[in-house]
C-alpha cells in the first residue's frame, strides 16, 4: 500500500515536472543555448517540486500548531524571516545546483579512479539477494547508514573550531521554528552534500530512493525544530528525534557550548546518542542560541547577523579571528 | 526498452503493445545494442560502470561485464573488431578490442566535452563522436586509438548518422533546429536541414530513401530524404521529449521513447500519426525490437 501511495505521488509530481519543464524551462534553455543541460535540468526540476511541496506541507501542518500550542511566545517573528529565505534556497535545490557545478566533476573523477584502481565499494542491494534488493529493505538500510553518518558529521561540526564557526550559523537561532532547519552556512551545505553523496556513491544508493531518503529526512528535521508542543506518542521519542530532544541540543549551556561539549547530535534517530553516550532526555525548555550572543554579563553580545548575507559573512570573520588566535598562541 | 531513471529494463509485447514485465539493471542504463552474433543484447549502465548481456528475446540476464566506465553510448565497428563506449560524464571515449566473446581495453581516449553519440566509417577505420558541450564532431582512428581531428558543428550536437556510401554525416543539433550535413572528408558543414527545435537522434526507415530524426524541444519527428538531403515531412502531436526510435520488422510502425513523459509511442508510418502510447518508467531512453527492420551499416545498431 505504501508503495502504491508513493507511486501515485511520484506520478503526480512527474506530471507537474513535465508540464513545467516543457512549457517553461526547456524553451528558455533552448533560447539561451543551454540544451547540454536538458536532461539534468529536467531531473533537477523533480527535486525543486518535491522541495516546494515539502515547504507547503510542513507549513500547512506545523504553522497552525505553532500558533495554537507554542513552546515559546515571541514578541515578533522578524528573526524568522531569514530562516524562511534559507528554507526556500535549500528546498528548491539551489545548494544542490552549486554542488552539481562545483563538485560533480570531482566526484565523477573519483568514481573513475575507484574503477581504475579497483578500490572496493559496497553495493548494499546485492549483499543478500532476495532480501537487500527489496526496495523497502534497502531503503531502511540506506536510511540507517546515512543517519549514522549524519550523527558523526554533526559531532564533527561541533568538534572542530573552523567547522563550528560555520555550524554556528545554524545555532545562532534564538527563535526556533518550522523554518529553522535550513539556516546553515552555504559552504557547510556544500560540504555536507559532498559528504553524503560520497557515502551514497560508496553504498550504491539508487537515485529514485535517494529522492525519498532526502524528502523523509527534510520533513522530519523541520518537525524537530518546530515551536509547538506536539502530541505525545509513547516511545516515539525513543525511535525518532523529537522536537524536545533536538531543542535540548540547541539549548544554551545544556545542549552545546561551541566545541567544548554537547548532547543530542542525532539527525533522525536518537539511538546513536544513546550508543555513544551523548543523549540527554531532560524535557525542560531552555533558551536557544549561542552563549556569546547573550548580552553581558552572561555573554559578549556578539552579533551573528540578522539577514542571510550578514550571517554568511560573519562566519568568515569568526573563522579568521579563530585562525589568528590559534596562530598567535602556537 | 530502458527506463534510465529507474534502473530497469522493460519488456513489451510488440504485437499487443503491453508491458510484460520489468527487471533491474545497473544505474542509469541509457542505451542498448545487439552483439554481432545476435545472441545477446548489451545494456550499458552508465553510472554502475558495467554492461549487462541479456537474452534479446526474454531479457534474461546472461552475464555482467564490470569495469566498463561510464558507457553512456556504445557501438561495434562494422568489422566487429572494435567496441567503443562514449563516456558522457567522464569526457572520455574508451576503445575495446572484441574477439567475438570478450572485450579487452585498448585505450581510454580523453575527449572533452561530453562525448555523446557515435557512428563509424564503413571500412571500420574511424569512429565519429559528437561532443555535446563543446559543439564539436571528433574523428578517432581505431587502429591507433588517436584523435584524428575535431571540427565545430554548432550548438549541442547529439545523434550521428552516416549516409550510404559514407558520403555525409548527419548530425542532430539539439541546441538548434536543424540537422547539420557534414562532408567529413573535407571536415566541413555543407548544409543545414531545418527540422524542428532540438534535433536529436536518427533511425533509418529502411525504404532506401528516408531517415527519421526526433526533435526533442519541438516534440516532433522529421522525415528526411537522405538522397536529396531535404526534409519531406513532419510527424507532430507527440508527447514531450521524443528521443530514441525503433522500426518494426514490417516497417509499418515507428516506436519512439518520450523521455519527459514516461511513455513509449507507436507511430503508424502510413498515416504518420501517433496511434498508441504505452506507460513505462522514468526517463525512457534506449529501445530494441527482437524482430526489427535492419539498421544500415556502418551506423551502429
């Protein structure tokens, strides 16, 4: 039944994809001489539509909950505006586009080298014929593997200073909402895309399954950041990262303190935090953000920027200062 | 036929025009080709970097040949001594020696940018390759596996078709609305035949006179008279993105893949009308009939 529902949704998106492509995008590409990207653009449009539908769906479901059952009540929603822009940029695939142009040739070359030098890779589909080549089974295996990788990627974002300064763009949110998930430094987004593309290449993720994997991950991560009390389903928070669990990760002084310590790094599943002893189940609501954002005496009143461009630029400033400090102390 | 976006081979009952079933292939299978002995159909998985040999009637897998890098397009030379793959993604043409059974890599030839389609000279001395992103046509000497020449042909060249007697090369200009006629002996574009926007790939109609060319943007098929190098008609009313074609053994129907519509179309060549469509998977690309009208050598199957 799930397969049938996915197939119907896929058909609907594909119909829209074809209409948009043939009537809008392809004529423009033909006119400006970009027909070399004909097929890639058609394929990318599928992602754009999926992204737009994700935004509409999460907004339709989560925004009323934020209004009716907020965890925090805010004076205004100005700080969320930048997050809305980040969400559209990310979900419409603009980051993926950058990845495609910047790193795809490098990945193609690597793939070439893997074959030439017989570097072994794992094709999960063929590990246990009859079992792992079933779409549902391989999908779940890919999901667990990529989430495990995501846990460590997230820990490293907090562990290494320069990387943390990029990730701090995400943590500088003091108003977490359904829009918060995609506020990231674009450079970090591209590194992350390369990281997961490399793993997907290594374990042989099918393109059609990759679409569903990313879509499922995006929806769940939007839910994790929502500013709403969601209905409690027993044990569900032990299976999937809940908003409470993830809000603790964003809590100043509890969930993270720059590179010094942190908890609840899990992306979709909290199991990795349990396994590696970084889980914190405390449900108390704490202010979110970064300590040095706070006014003195609690913090330094550091400005992380209010708009998208300022937030991106400030990250480079912090990186430069951090590198200067480490050079002078060496 | 191949659903390149779904990594599967779809078997269709040609007479009933019904899908019989599907079976998995490697990732992004784009083109397929019969072996010279007719015993196997080769499916080229461009992202999995391998070839699958299947039974041309049942589609049953016979063997898998790994480490064939990015085989986007493939072709046997007319003397069956060479097997060539165009690596669209890797900017490379790989040339293999073929002994009737095994493939042995002779040389990987770097060839930017985006080599996509190919054809051969009748004496099997040369393979011609279109370079989609650099707008060029390249000629590679098979004996030495070296690039003999490259020449500009226009925006986004794709399908290639050698006219009988090796007189001219026809090049489908996907970035334009024409087929370029190339006198390859002189390395000159001698004519442009207006077809439709996005001219892409060819299929001879086996009547001694005509070849069909798909127009990917216009969503039409143009019929060219290759003896006079004139367009003699168009087939319209098609679904979006017509791409590869195949001709039935009785020469009555032309089948075409609609790349952007997840369907295969059946065209009656007498009325030149689309008479049926069959729903298939995502991004349908290459197709082959177990019983088909012949493809003119030296053009690859």
